[in-house]
């Protein structure tokens, strides 16, 4: 289990939520690879805590289906199943399309300015291609801002649950794809539609954005399958 070589600062005691977020980030960025065994004693030693909070964290991550426990065998990072892309991305696409339509009614000039700033940051990271996690976070900030603008707690809750699983696939997409500027362009279209209070154009841009991600992930998966196939 490839924990960072630099130990956690012994003078800083992280909360259970902070430890959860750190382990989730390791899973998303594939530091903890799909199928890899999780050893609670090693994690507890790294963070300088007892096994009890680590077990509670792992239980939460298991409930979120990011890890799986098999009696007598151990705890493992959940496998990635690209064939389930549609079951994750289509519900998210539907929720995000609804969110951006509702956001059109609530968009204020300061919201538009914030979205533009987030999208500029997204483009900078997309062009530099040296910070995949930062790029992923910038994309999530953009979409979360739209969810916040929708002012619907149920959309927020369901999107948060889906993000947990989509993040690993999105990380692969942002790491390996050469078509990332299309996401920036989709974002620009959404911002323009929001500024004009045009829910139809905003929804179309959002739908295109998620379709592009789905197609990109599928294309990358097909390439990996072809490379792995025997000659």
C-alpha cells in the first residue's frame, strides 16, 4: 500500500473528517489502486492515531462503496468498472442539467464573475497539464457553484453522492485525455447562457459537457482494452 514516503506531521492531529478526505483523495488519484489491499495499522501509524478512528473512516468509505471488505481476506479498494459509466454519468448529467436550469433564475453578476474566474483557472491547469488533481478540483468547483446557485438541497445531496464515484473516472479522463479544452468551451457556453438567463442553452451546454466526458472515458477504456489484448 503506497503511503506517502513523508510521514504526516506528528505535531498536527487531523480530525476524522480530514483523514477521510485524505484517504478518499488517495483513492481518487489512484495512489491506492483499484483492488489494492488496505491495511488499517499502516494508515493509523501514518496519521499517528489509534486503529479505532481509522476503522470508522474505512467503514464510512465502505458505505460509500469506495472500498470493500471480505471476511477472512481483508479490505480492498473497490474495483473500477468502466462498463458502469452510464449508470453513474447519466444520473449526474440529469441532475446537473436541472441544476443549471434552476441556476438561470438565480444568477447574479457576482455569480457569473466567480464562474468565469473558476473557468480561467480550469483552462490554465488544462493547458499546463501538470496538476491533474488541481484540474479535477477546478472542474468540481465549477459544477458545485452551479449546484449552489440552484438552491436545491436534494440536487446537492445526490450530486455529492455521485461525485464520490465519478471522481476516479474523471481523474483518468483529465490525466489522459487530449480534448480538455472542449470542457472549457462547454463551461463558457453555460456562463453565457446564465448571463442571458437562457435555461435551454444552459442545459444544452451542460448535456454536451457530460456527453463529452462519457465519450472520452469510453474511448480511453477502449484503448486500454486494445493494448491489453493478446496479439
